[in-house]
């Protein structure tokens, strides 16, 4: 029996070794844990990831980090409201901001090449985190992840394989790295997937309300061949996303499931690159997948290439040499040290603390309560990717002169290029404070600022997110206390979303609807455009008092009752019930409907003329339907002119959609070329300014105009887009 138990123990240990790469005894003591995390490991996979990450970051700097349009973001002297994490952080003068980006770019290239590796990492992460903290409105999960990976690489020996440092310093070339280098990166990616899955267990995601619009994308056309659109949204978009995030880390970790994991996550990220504007995130995640393979996979992979290419490819032989960064077994003949040193213990402690911090941060919102709104925390470190979608129906900024009492209104977004402030109390406070500094320059003394912002989250009612009665300039806000002027999300009304679909399904194509919920004692002041000739408000729940301002009349409405609203006039909707009210606006854009009818008639007339069935001669103002000439003539009927422009736009869109692979690749290449061209030319101008000073204004104007040059096709397309914009309706 004792022999049998011993055999079972050996089998258990070997099974654990095969599954996890270590025995449970390796976790039995601090010394064994230090030896495990500093175990010598092949540097090949880490070196390939270092190269890919540095290359991706170099590309990202010109794109999502904004080097190609830096002068628009940090234009000197412009009155701009900014949203840094810490109030003392401010952007440098424009030319010095270009210098910051140059340092970051050189750091990324240095990481890619493994050249002066530690210095390159420091150059990259110091400037990257400065840019990151400088603007909270640009925060997202993947930008946060880039900074984390850059921080990790700073402490790793990722320059031991396929690096210039290895050529300069032979002891570093092809030297083994400690296991914790891989442990940190693998665990970080596991957290990204798994906690994103945990966050998707939210009821809105599980019920299919978070990203329902994605089901209409062409990528899901194959699924729509066998499933209705609603089931594609529920099962494929939401169900598939949830299952993949929860399982991806496990699939990638174990040998038996890794091929399936790599296939599914690769398919997932390729789809995401087409579904969302997420920069280089999809490609970064693709680059992380091989980290879960055996560390020596590049040696086997590149060994298949022809011998003539070996000098420029990563090493396939000899085997890695020992390194002082690792802890070797006592009997190992290649060991340089058989004892754990202080740096090994420090690396182990760093690994444990970092992993614990990454597990804690996504659930640390009970500390930073001031950043909690309808969703918890500063968006970016919680891994709640795509769990919440928002739409804004109404945003009103009211100012009041503190001395005269005069009241006025501001254009939403004045003095800022961002829209994220609408959803975050901390940014709203910063925005109000900034406005209070700028408005005195426009003869508004001691301004009070009030915001009335209506938001729908995950297809709920449009409702207020902040109390419109609070002067935000003087309002109390602390990062560690709940926001007192945040209005609660009316989650009790969430079941109404199923009724929304029924109501919308009963309407015709020209009728539109907006669902509103409001709090007792508050009112909504609204204006019905003259284009909306058939507008009414109908109560779903609660009690309303509707005031027609011009008529000076009030109408009380109960659930199910409806009131027609006059076009071209203001009205006020008061919630007079004890609980929240729910109602809906039903309206028809009569101007657009008439325009569409005219378009239909013009199209039918155009077809009859072309096929020879039209017997009546065309009047002069309709001749352009056939010839297309004199399109810009003032004598042409405006509806005809608009019709022809729309046809041109539709042809352009059809041409782009039907373009072959070569045409698409050419368009993509040309677009990226001109973007990179502008980035580097504007950077060169800034570096010249720092080196020798500003040139004459005429010369600087010519240089910037040359940098702004675009290909003719893009300029024509932009002109056409401007001509046929939505505003014309």
C-alpha cells in the first residue's frame, strides 16, 4: 500500500508539472518560491515580444498617441480646458511637446531594437505616462495596458535575444532570463481577458443590451444567415464575447488547449480591429499570444527558414548561455550561482506585489469613490471593455453672472475638444472650474455654471446624470467621497427596455421616438424644431404637467395620455408625481420626409429619361438630372442640386465598398503615408524651432501648409462629404 501511495504521489506531481510547469513543493517555502520564479528560461519568446511591442508602440505614437495632429491638441495660446489626473500637470509649449514625443518615439524604437535597453524603456515610460496622465479624456483600457507592459519591460531582461545590446555585450547575448519575466506578462494578459469576462457578467451584457448595435455589422453576416438579428446580438456578440474573455486565459495557458485558444483569440482580435477604432490594441494582443507557448518556440520556427536568411533572423543555435539573473540547481554544471541573492528575492517580491496590485485595482473603487458615476472608477484600469454604451440626447450649459444675475447659455464643448466630460463628475468639475476662469474675459463676473446632461446607458431611458440645480463651480467634490450631485441611475426602470422594442416595432419608418425618465420636482425645457411638424408627448408612468410657453397653458397628463406639441415653440415638462416619471416623445421630421419624397420622384424621372419612356420635355431647372452640368449654378433648383450631390456620394461609397484588395491596400497605404508624412514634417519643424529659433511667419506658414498637403482624392472626398452632410436635412 505504501508503494502504491508513493506511485500515486509521483503521478500527481508529474501531472502538475506537465500542466503548470512546477511542482507544488516549489510553493512550500519562500526559498523554493524564489528559486522557482528565478528559474533559468529561454529568452527567445521574450525577445520576439519585445521587438513586436516596440514596433507597435512606434506606430501607435504617430496614430492614437497623436503625433500626427499634435499641433491641434496643444496649440499654444488657445483658451482650452484640459483634464489632467493631477491639477499641477500641464502641457509644455508646443515645440517642447514635440520633443516629448520624439523622446517617446526613440524609446519605443530602442525597445524594438534592444538598443540601450534600460534607457530606452525609461525614455518610453516616463514620457508615455506623462502624456497619459495629462489627459483623462483619452483614457481607455488598452492605453493603460501599453503603459503597464512598458513598465514591466523596464525591469526585465528582454534584451537578451535578438538585440543590439547582445551584439555590443557578448555576456548578454542569448543569455537565459528568470521565469518571473514570463510570469508577469502572462499573468497580466490573463487578467486582461479574465477580469474583462468577470465584468461582462453584468446583467446588461448577459441580456444583450451593451453592444446590440454591433450585430448589424457586415462581419456578422454569416451568422445572420442562420439566426435572426436579435439572436446574433444575444448569442454571438454578447454570449460569444463573454465566453471568450472568461476562457481565453485558460485556453492559452494549457498545452492541450493552446492551439484552440490562439485560433479563437486571433479571430476575436481580427474582428475587433474592424469593429472598433482601437488603434494598435488588436495587434498588441495578437503579439502577446505566443508568450504562452514554450519559450524556445522562435528557435524552432526560424530554423525552418533558408540558410541564407539566418544572419538577419533571430538565433536558432547555440542554446542559451547561463546568466547571473537566474538561480540554478546546486548540481547544475552551467550554474553561475547556486544561492539566491538579494536581487532574486527582490524580483520575487516585486512579482508578488505587482500581481496582487493588478488583482486589487479593478475592485478598488470603494477607495476612489469620487470617480464613481453610473459606472465605477476612472475608465481605463477596470478592464470593463465595451460593457457600457451611452447616447446623449440633450446637453445644456447655463451660466449666471454672479453680480448682475444675467443668465445665458454656452455651446456644449466650448473651450474643449473632448466629449468625455459629460459622463464623469471629476471631469465636469474640472470643466466648470475652467469655464469660470475663461468667462470673466467675456464680461461675465463670478460665473455660476449649471449642467443639464441627459444620457441613456445600455438602451435605458434618457435621464439626467447630474443635478441641474447645483452650481458645479462651487460644488463639493473629493476623490475619496461619493459625488453628492450625481443623480442615481434609475435601474428599477430597466425592464421597460423590452417594451421599447415593441413600441419601436409598431412605428413606421418615418416616425421616431425618444424615451425619457425624470425625477420628481424637476422639469425639462425643450424646443420643437419647425422641421418636426408632428410631435407629441405621451406618459408611460407617473404624472406630468406640460406647459406650452407661448400659450401660457398647462396640461396635466396621466399614464397613457398624450399631448400634441406645437412646432417652432418652447414647452416645459414637469414631473409632478411622487416617483420618477417616464414618457416618450413621438415625432416625424416632416421636412426630411418631404425631401425623401422629392428624391424618389426625381429618381423615377431620371430613370424614365434614361430609358426613353419620358415623353414630356424637361424644364431647364431639371436638365442637370441628365447632363450633370451646371451643378453648382445658382439657377438650379436646390432640391435637384442636393439630389445630384447625394448621388455622387452614393457612387463614391459604392466604389469604395466594391474596391478590390489592391485598391483597398493602396488607399490604406496612401492614407498612412500622408499621416506619417505630416507627423514627421511637423516634428522636424518643431525641432528646428528649438534648435535655431522661430523663422519668419511667412516661412512657417509655408512649411505648415506643405506638411498639411493631402492626396487629391482625399481632398475631393472630404469636399463631397462636407457637401452632403447630415446637417443639410
